[in-house]
């Protein structure tokens, strides 16, 4: 199975699981505790060796971007396998609704095959991308 956390984070995750009333409550608590959450119809695409950025609008985190194949999703919409897919990017937006940030990111996501192009276009729209996980070998 895929694991991307240490013992300390495992304890935090277990605490959240034990304290939550629903899946939505669980995701909300994870985001409030600064965990990054990715949606994946095909979990085999997740890898430890690629970078991750927090997507920020005016100092407020609105999503996360991973440099591995995946999909674009938000907390309300999880595409089926193959839908909204990209060979280089996985993007998760934090809001449940398809808000202006979702549509801005979606319009860039559909047009970009390379992470640098994706980041440049989002930055041109006023978003900041803060590197969270650097590339590892």
C-alpha cells in the first residue's frame, strides 16, 4: 500500500479518524491541520519522488498541486478514472463548490502538459505556488 507519512502523522491521522462524524468532517479536519489531500481514481499513480505545491490566493490556501499523473478534483467532484486526467499533474481544490478558483485552475489545467507551464499560467492569474515537498531521488 502507499504510505506518505511518518509515525507522528499516523497518530494525528488516527486522532482525526476517531474524532470525526463523517468523511467530510475528516477531510475538513485534515485541511485545518495542514495536511494536503489528493483525490485519485487510480491510486497507483501516486509517487513519493515528485514535488508538491500549496496553491495560494491572497495568502489563503485554495488547493494543492502534485507533479505526478492524476486528475483535477475538489471536495464535491471526484472524476471517474480517466476523466479530467493529466499525464503530469494532480490537482485538488479545497472548496466543495466549483468556485472561481476551481474554474480558473480548470481552464489552465486543461491546456497544460508541463508543470512549469501550469505554474507560470497560474502565477500570471495571481496565484502563488509554495513548494511543500521538494523532488527526492
